[in-house]
């Protein structure tokens, strides 16, 4: 596996107490890497120290990525830096746009300057989002599709992404950015509704509650199981020709939101669904159907997803049944 290449390597994971970050930390730890986590533990972002419970030799630094002193010291000597920090809520970005810009753009510029001055040779992988494209003009969406975000989150994430690519181009730093689609799986916060529709669907199905689908539920999405995302991050870090490039990580299986809800209800054996009108604040920033083209990642990174929705849903539900605290409000 790709993770084996990280044995004995010093790795820094920002946002490492969150969903994708903590799964990456577990993978790197199992591979024998020396891992440091940096996470601000913003209450609304879903990070939790329990996500890395049992990894006693993983250093955890509770700080924002713009903490010059603490972060500057932590990145010295790192071979790989996985920059997963940021805010993902689209609605939150519209309610407090300045905060979103700060978390997804300004703080990343500070972080990039720290890297440039303290460790410019570290290989950096940054996570961006399919939200930078806005409403698709064609499907599947490839990296050449115009970027016209429909919310502040998309604008700020695009700015942060482009800053990373600029530092790769102008300063010669080995930096890659990955545009992720909807990701699901273990260690995702299930209690906060602003972190995407997938954790909401999982929580409601597992609690035997009703899943509300906006409109007719026929919007398309390609959903990625988190293990496939981790493999993409590791491949991007270990492929020298990825530096300065941006890649979509998507899934060949485009499913409707109705399909996703139905699958989770079937896997859990409980829950129900209902079609409801679009709330105005959601409808204003909705992108419609989305399906990403990941041919570039397949060709240049050798990456392709291996987990379909049915299998991923079964693994996800099994994990949360074994770790019931994720379903608790405390």
C-alpha cells in the first residue's frame, strides 16, 4: 500500500482532529510515520481529540495554522505536510463571510509564508473542494471547467487553493491541491448539520429518524468513502510530478440524493424519508447535480476509488455502531 512509503517519515497534518484529517493520522500512524497534528478545535467544525484516541505517540498541537510561533516550530523538519485545515459549511460562510475568508484563505497565506521561511522543501498536499466550480455547465466536471462559486465558502476555498498553487509556481515549493467531492465514512461528526448532507443522513437513519430531501431528491452526487480520499492524499504526496497541479477526486458512480438516503435506510434497517420544499437559504446557494471527472488523477497519480456506496455505507454504519459516542450530543 502507498502508506508504507511513509514509515519513519515526519508528517504534519493540519485539521488532524477532524473527519478526513484523523483518518489520515490513523493511516500514517499504522504505517510507522512520525505524526504531528495541528488543529484549532473550532467548536463548529467537528474536530474532536477522541478521533485520535489511543495514538499516544502522536503529538497534538491545539492551534490555528496562523499561529506563527507554535506552528512555525512544528513544521520544521517535516517531510510531508497535509494541509486539511478549514471551514466546510456553505451556510455558515453566508452567515459570517469574513470568518470563512479568514479560515479558508487568509490563515492559509500565513501558513504558506511559514512553510516558505521555515521548511520550503516539505511536500505539501492541500485539500480544496468541488464547490469551487459552482453550478456545473457540463457533467462530469473536469479540472478545466470554469470556477464560479455560488457561496462565500467556495470563493474562500478557491482563494486558498490558488494561493497554494501560486507558491508552487513562484517559489518552487512542491505543493499539490485536491478538489474533493462529498466524503463520508468513520470519524465524521454526526451532530452538526452544517458539515454536509451525508453525516445528517447517517445520523438520522441510525437513529431511526426521518430524512428530509429537498425538492425531488433527484440531484446527482458522487460520494467518496474516506479511505479512497486518504489514498489520494498519499499518492499526491509521493508523486513528484503532482507538484503545482490540482486534481479532482471523484467517483464513477453518480447517485441521486434519494439513492443515498434509501441506501442508508436499507443498511440501518430503520429510518424513513420525505420530500420537502427547498428552504430559501439553501436554494440560493444550491449547485444542482454534480459529478466529477477524475481522469487526471487516475492518469497522473494512479488513483481511482475502490469503494462503492453500498459497501461504504455498510462500513460507515458498522463503525458508528461500535463507537456510539459519535451519535451522542456530548
